[in-house]
C-alpha cells in the first residue's frame, strides 16, 4: 500500500461541515466579516467521555457498521482523548514550548515510525487551525485511534464499503505519524462556547478594544508569501489575505507572530524528515495540493514562490503556465 492510501482513510471519516457559513459550504469567496449567526451543526459533547485519559477513543473503522459517535469532541475531550491513546498504546505525547495567548498548552503525539528518534517520522497531520471548521480534530483523533486499535488487536479496518487489511494498517503506521489535533485551542474553545463560527485565534493585540477585531487568521501567519500585496498580482492580493484586524483573513503583524504557528514550525524543525503534511479543514470537502498560489506546473523549476522576479504577477488564474511569460507554481 502506498503511503497516500493511508491518508485516504481520512476522507472516509465521520464529520464534515458542522459549522460552515453559507458561502463556504457552496465554495464561494472567503467571508470578510466575522459571522454573527448561530451554529446549526452537529452537537458538541458535554463532560469528558474519556475521563481525563482513563478511557481511550475508538473510531468508526474499528467498530460495527452503524455505530454513531453522536457528538463532536469538546475542546477538553480532544486533549483527554490523546491522553487516553498515550495511556492505552504507550505512544509519545509532546507539548510545544509556546503557550497560546490564553495560556493553553499546544500539544500532539507521535505514533509508529521505524525508530525512537526524530527522523523516524515522515507524516504530519494538523487540525483546527480555523476554529469554526468543526470535526477536523475528531477526524484525526479517531483515525489515529483506529490505526492503533487495529494494530494492537491484529484486525482490519472498514470505512464505508472499503476494508483495509492488518498489513495495510501496519504499513500506514510504519510511515511514522505526528498529529496535532488542536492547533488553535483558544479559538476552538471560544467557538464552542459562543457558537459564533469563530475563525481566528484570540490574540487581541491589534484589536484596539474592538471585539470583532480580535485574533489572527493563523492559516495566513506563516512565512509563505506573507507580503501578499507585493507577492501577488494587484488584482489578486487583496483576496489572499488582509492587513485589517477586523478581516477574517488578517495575517498578523509578522510571519510566525503567533504561538500557534510558531508551534507548527517547531514540530517541522524538530522532525526534518517529514515529507507529507496534511492540514485538515472542513471547508468544502475537497483535497487541495500545494502550493495553491497559482496554477501548478512541473516544467519550469525557476518559477516558484522563492523567485522574487515573479512578484506582482503571481496568482492570476486560470492560465496556462507553459505559455511564454505566464506564471505557474
């Protein structure tokens, strides 16, 4: 089984569009204002079904057909579930050196691999960078749970109409998987408490006291084309991100200004052999491949986001990169 087949399990998992705005569900443009409507999605669980890690989660793939997980994991249960996996399967738990604005721990765990050193891990799954895209943490937690349960008990996994053998499970785990299911803990906690479809983190530094201007869009806080008004064509840049703290796509004061994005970078820096990164959202049910800044092309390696000579032309789509002078990533 190719490594990519293991990732196909994710597309068969249980949860999707639990807290999407109408224009997101239909694949429209990014909303420019914070949602004010109420959530009408899947219910969030109360209490702690994993009892602080004394119980461990199991996903749909290792349970009988028709099993209903009923509710989303609340923000505390996500961590409790990971603790349960650590206790049951003796996997490695970690916390980043960076605390969030509200002093939450940023955590994850590692499974499988071919050894005990950092270069044993090739795959990295992240979730919940956009707080309101519910179900993403659940998908990762239950997917990893299924792999570990099936591996321990020598069983296969079934998702929908497709079954993966115990050999498939072992091969998936052999890739070495790092997972961080709650990369925006402050934002998720706020969204679950208010049902406001909150997207950003909860850093108020640039808000000027305006509650609608709190937070940074973490997905735009990395050092990939951060200077978007210069890096993209003028007609495109304003649709990529924003310098306005009230905007849902506000990218922050600088790249990696936020502890959440610093933590993702820290994971990457600590595990330099990672070759597959998947950031799980619940946007429109599609798989998006990098780099996403323009049409993909393979014939002109000099056309890439590090080449500043293509600043101000990047992002015009659709086009054909093979034509003279037309950019492709």
